[in-house]
C-alpha cells in the first residue's frame, strides 16, 4: 500500500458515524486510502488508469438529501455503482437499498443489512430470484404485469408487493418507461388479479426515467400515483408505501426536491401512516468519482521542419488522435448506455503537474485502447498542443453507470478505484493519487 505510508492519520468527517463500526476492514483516511495497484508480477503499475472516489462527497449528498427531502427515505440503487465502500458508507448512514438481482441482494445482505431495508425493484424477475429473495427474507418487491403476480404467488406468497406505474419519462436521459411500468388503465385489473391470488399489495412506485432534468415530471408522476393509490382502495387494499423512484440529478436537486415535496403535499395531504421511499442512484455517486487515464499512444501530424511554418491546422477538425487506457468498453460505456459526453482535462503534461494555461490548443480526438473504431471517448475536444504519450487526462462525474457495466473486452482490465476523503475528487485529489502511484 504505497499511499498509506503518507496518509496514516485516520480522520473522522464531522457528523459521519465511524465507517468501520461493524465493518472492521474499512477505515477512512485523509488522502488516498487504498492504492493497491499492482500488476501481475506484484509491481506497482504506475501507468494504469484509475478512479478516484471521494467518499465524503457521497456523505455530503446524503446530508443534502436529508435536509431537502426529510420525509423520504433513500433506498440507494445499487446497480448505479455497487462499489463496496460506497455501499458500506451508505449502510452506516442508514439508507435502504434498491436491488435489481439476487447478486445485488446478496452483496447488500453481506453488509449486515436487515432484509427489510431492501426493495427488490425489478418488475420482471426470474422465478428463482423471487424464490431466493423469499428465503433471504426480502419481501418488498415491485411488479407491473400479471405473469409476475403468478410467479410471486407460487414462490413468495408473503411478499409485500408494490405496483410500478408508467409515468412520463420523455424528458429523461434514459427512458425506462419503454420497458417497465403499468399504464394506469391496466392497474385495476392488475390489483384485482393480485387480490384473487391472495397477494398483499402495499403501495405504488414509479420511475420518471434516469437522469431527469425536468422536475415537473415528478409532480405529474405523484399525481398519477395518487390515482393508482385510489384504485388500490377500490380493490380493497389499504396502501401504506409510496416509492418515488430514482432520476434525481445533482444539478437540479434543489428544484426537484421542492417540486416533489409540493406535489406530495398536494396529493397526499394526510400521510401520517404513509411511508415514502425513493431509489436514487446517480445523485449519490456521479460526482464522487473521477477517472484518470494515461495517454498510451498518439497519432499526430509530423512536426514542422526546423524553421518551417507549422502546416495550417483546421480548428474545427481534430488533427491529433490520443489513445488512452480506458474506453467505451470500460468506464466510458456510459457514453453508449447512459448518453453521457465526458470531457477531459489535462492532469499532467510533459511529466509535470503544472499545465501552462497559455499552451496553444489543438482540435483533438480521444480514443479508448481496444482495436474497435467504435471505441471513441471524445470525437472532438480542444487539448494543449504539447500533450504527448505518458501524459495524463482526467474526467469528472464518472461515478454513475460506469464501473458497473465495464467489460474486459480485448483483455483490458476494469480500472481500479482509489479512495479519498476531502473536498471532492477534483484535480488536486486526482494528482495526489497519481503522485502516490508514481512514488
Ligand atoms: N430504480 C430503478 C428501478 C432503476 O431502474 C434505476 C435506474 O435504472 C434507478 C432506481 C436509479 O435511477 P437513477 O440513477 O437515475 O437515480
């Protein structure tokens, strides 16, 4: 552990319960806390791309959540980033967990979490998964179709079911309604079937779509949830749970929280006996992770002969191609699956962390390491002209839907994570981590 020799002081973040409570293997340290970056022969691999995760950023997002949405219990969406330290931190902070599969449920239970802090929020589950969740005591689960009800009746008759309704997701980055959610007109028949099968439906859930920048979508969804709630009453149920799903964005969180609170006040004015939960994912982790990647190759126009003028470069078309050691098949799968456009900044140049602000810029493109031409990270970006092989680029907001869906295509390993606590994984922290790697 290279970094630990520099950062032995264990720190406590004000208000943060000791992370190692019940989890003796986790210690927050100031600066880098884990830097096991060894290659196959046990040597430090100083060239490998790596994430820097700032756990205090996750903590701050939780504090912000509690302040702005005090009535809504967050059930973190594990799929977004199942990083073990993030999960442990959130477990210590008392959140619940939204799991999509058996494996996620296992991972959360292994943290010592009580099964009643888990919602199995996948409306279309394999029968074997429903059976295992029954065994594990995970009762809360969503559904949006009658086949699911039959499976649950057979394998987990004691389940506490939550009907997931379809809401307007047209303004969100990822439209989950294309795949999930019962249209309101189908809800009465679904609930009648649930009653016939003697199943317990305890409430309503929705998801406005992942990456929802339009806060009014939450208000509209709460209105629809109210209609479904009343349909529950008609069917003879006494719902007790409202699940407002995920979709929360860091940049619009204040507005979304205000709009959501107002809608809940309007449509659920009497709610002493109603439990309200949410399934935030990216809100908690997106900005907590940065990625540092090494320039492993470059294709540039030939340098001008001594005394000659540099050939005209078109500022609109990339003249330099940089190849870095993480790409679309790795962390940057978020470009394909999560509709992101990560933009790099220069972490180190010519072996120095001092990047002259006066350096002339060149239109450049940035590519991943695999042999596939689809593996393009940035088709067009302005980067300093003197950037070369061995220099480092970094990318912010890389915590959501990145590591979790990264593959090892072409034999490239998934980039490791270095953990810090501080002011966020900005250039200072990422350089600090890089310096630690390079000894
Ligand atoms: N809940 C469910 C059922 C989801 O499918 C997702 C994301 O796909 C989430 C929660 C998390 O959404 P977000 O990361 O936008 O908060």
